[in-house]
């Protein structure tokens, strides 16, 4: 078992700043290469406090604000314009950063790209959905309309 400090929130495992024990292969092959965690050391306890402080600064302040933002996000679909070929296949894939920018541009509100989970890879134009965690108790579904950019 490997003892790690999470630097990002990992679904089903914990939030940033948590100290977790996972199997060696999961740590070596998934968490560490993607920078979702760092190895735990006695001196690493100081990093835990800074990670938790940074997470608190990014978090939505209250439950009521998170619920209001979730209602606004779920109310209308977000249009995402991307480069695509003639058949509708994208040049690349839609990333969480693209979704966060599109939500902000739509005037719905600002969300952190680290809290967005894409349900499936978005590689062509069409309608998709993504989930965003706004608070520990509140998550919302974003309806995405992916359209090709005009050439």
C-alpha cells in the first residue's frame, strides 16, 4: 500500500489535501503520473495545509450560492464552438478548460475546470453532458451543444 497526499479531487477517493492509502499500482500508474497526488512524507504535512487553503479559496463560498449556480447551469444548454472537419469530427477533443470557458462566456457563472467531469469523450459535434461539482453536497449537469466553427 502506498500513502499519498491528494493534490486534486479524485472521484471515489477523496478531495485535495486528503491523505489516502491506495494500492501501489494505482498510485504508480494513475495518480502520480497525472499529478493527482504526491507521495506522503513527514515533511509533506505542511503541504497539506497549503493545498487545503488553496482548495478553500477556489470553492464556492456557501451551500446556497452553490445551489443557485447549479440551477443556473442546469437551466440552459451551453454552446461550445470548436474546429471540426466537414463530417463533424473534431480536431482533437473537448477538454474541461474549454467547458469552463464556455460556461463563463455564456454568462452562467465561473466554475473551476478541476471540478468538471466529462461523461464521455467529446470527439464530434452534437449534444453532450458533463457534471460539475460545485460544493461537497451540490453537483450539476451541464448540457453542452458542440457546434463546428465557421471556416
